[in-house]
């Protein structure tokens, strides 16, 4: 009986606690307008940094990983006689995606 009472108290407390401690967070003013105006102000800088820094760094990392993986796949081919295409193909597809992304990414966003 005591165990059932403890379980009932815990269940009731767990159901009542969100009602007591949960409160709604209301934003003061037009949040969407503030976000849009901030985006309009920083859009040129974000685009130039992304196109001139982030995409070239990603391209370089993926190119290095691609050539390392092709080299390791070649050595595995020489050792076992079976060439594994999956990892180099995935890296090549990612490299093509990041190389061509600046052409269309800003029309999507």
C-alpha cells in the first residue's frame, strides 16, 4: 500500500510540475522583421565570406580526402585484388557538390 501511495504521489507531481513551472515565452515586438532586417544588412558579407573562405576550405579538405582515399584504395587493390569504389565515389560526389554550390546555393536561400 505504501509503495502504491509513493508511486501515485510521484506520478501526480510529475504531471503537475510542468503546469506550475512551465511558462510561455513571448517575444517583445516583431521578431521576424528584426531577423529579416539583420539578414538584409549582413547578406553581402555572409555571401562573400562563404564564397571566398568556407567553400574553398571545404573543397580543399574534400580534395585531399578524395586523393588519399583513392591512394589507399589502390594499395588495397594491390594487396587484395579488389578495388573499393564506394568511399572514393562518395567523396567525389561531395567534392562536385561543394565545387558547384556557390552557383545555386544563394538562389535557394
